């Protein structure tokens, strides 16, 4: 099948024992058949801290104290553990971990709306109404599969849009929604048996369901039943798994460590993500909620009093915790929004959407810490040096995980689609 191309197809014809086989069908079979995967030096997990709404680069990792006064942040830059690297004064804990992360100050794309930008950052492909591109976590799940009975892909608290789901790969590659670990007596929904039902009764129900399934499956001509069945299988395996119950039991963590991460959605989400990586989960997103960082109004008090202190504690604690446990080399930590914010401050004392130039951070998985790549201009408006496009960022992610970033899938409209488009791995990220 690997050597089956258009010329061979035309040579043998398109008639099969079951009727006509289109060349599109042949492409689909070839793209979805197991391919050659690069040899991996490490089995990498990913924690993606998603600042949905768009983090202001000029108020966090790329301050411009000499910028035009109408653009300049009121926050002061402070020195970090790395000479020459400065960050916002409200990221003082993060500053002490600067030797562990790389800052890219020259990210750029053209999608200025939240949905389109999130689709690009979370899938590696521009948003098209006709194409349901799978998320990064979904592709990783398909290519590498789960390590054990836990889901390979988890969203904390939940996946907020189609850009975070399986797309044309199907619902079975959607993330498992873990809920908000910052609530009192946090527990994952449906991880325990219903009240009044014991395991003997549950086994009986499962056997009966399997019998019915075997009949229905023979009539199902789509993947709808297969997707539904995968949900039941995942739920059943989680309920039976002591490892899953332990992984989600964040209450086991020492009180001092929970306080270090911060008693917030993102703080406890990052702590839970570390527990899930330890338990074998491959890809985890952690967020605060849809568009929560969309600061069109009163950006400075919002950042200073709430968003930056939460992020500072959570991000710094996660990097330190992973490092102390010897897990940072095998865990890639991404800190991104979908775009930046306008350098110019608007009439509502906020900043608007700005994809032309923005910053993000990467740590772990042999990413060189203490590195700054690229530069913006004097006002933080446009890329001055070392532009980085999203497909290259995505290709780097797949390459680090040992996934062939040039592999093609066949989309829901029957066209080949490379996992990272035309992207190539960024050499400076190791």
C-alpha cells in the first residue's frame, strides 16, 4: 500500500470485488494505514496551558519600556534568572524559572478572530467551514494511542470548541473532560458506579450490552456506532481502574504543594495535569475558560489583580515540580494564547486582537531553557527578526513526539491534508 500511487491505480483499474473503488478511496486507505514513525528518543507527554482569549505579549514576556506612550505597558520589566531576559513584574515567580523555558517573541499569523485563531493554533491548519481539522491532542491520540486504561487526551476543565476535538477523525478521538479540580470535593463525573449498583450487576449489564452491540454493529454503515461504543468502553475501563481513580484524586497532594500551585482553576488544573502525566496521559490542555483572556476593557487591573498572579503561581510551580521529579525532560509544557493583543491601548483601557506578532513559551522535552528567539519592533507591533509560523510550531511538536509531521490524512471532504501543512521543525528548539 505504501508504494500504491496514481499510476498503479490506473494500470490495474478501479473495479474490485465489491464494486467501484475511487482513487480518493485509495488515498484514504493509504493515508490511514499504519505508516513509518520516526524513532523516538523519549516518550514525551504534553501539557498545554491555553490562555484562551489571547495573552498580551507587551504586558507579559515582551515589554517595551521605550515604546510610544500610547502603547507602553504600565507594568515594569524585571530581571529573570537568565541574564538579559526580562519579564513582567507580576511574573516574579516565573522569572525564577527562566532557565527552564524558551520564549518565542516572533510568532505570527493572520487570523484575527478567536475561532479562526484557536483553530489554527490547536490544529495547525487554517479554519475552513468545509474541513473539520482534528486537534493536536486528537492526532497524537490516533498516532500513538493510549499508554494504559486512562484516556490519551484530557481537557481540564473541558474542551470548549470544535478546534479541541477529533474533527474528521471522529468523536472517539475527542478529549476526556476532567472538570474543574478547584471545586470542593472534586471528583470526575461517572468515575464511580451508580448508587445501588454493584460490580456483579454492572458486569451483567455489560455482557448484555456487548451482545446487543454485536448485532447492531453488523447493520451500521457509518462510524457512529463505533464512536458511541468507544465512549462506553472508555467509561467502563475508567470505572474499573484503580490507577484512574488515583490519578484524578488531587486531594492526595500535600496541602503546601496545592497552595504553591494556587487554589485557582489554572493552578489546580496544572497540578492535576502533572498527576495525569505521571499516570500515563499523553496530552493535556489546561485553561480557565473560553475567551477569559480577552481583555478589551481595563486590561491592567485585570492582569495585575487576577490573571497574572494566577498564571505566575501555576506555571512556575509546574515547571519546578516537573523538574524536581525528573519529569521535565519527558514533558513538553506549552504556554500559549491564540494571538497577542494590540500594542495600542483602546478607548476602554484595553487591548484588542493582534495576530501579527505575539509571544509564547515552551519548556521541557530538551527545549533549551533561558533562550529568547525572535524579536518584535520597538512597539511590539510587528515581527522584526526570526518570524515563526504556526505550521512550523506544530511540526516541531509532532517531531518531538516521534510523529511524522509530513504524514497525510484524508479530510472529511476527501482531500489529502498533511499533519503540519508545509511546516518544518524549528531547529533552535532542539
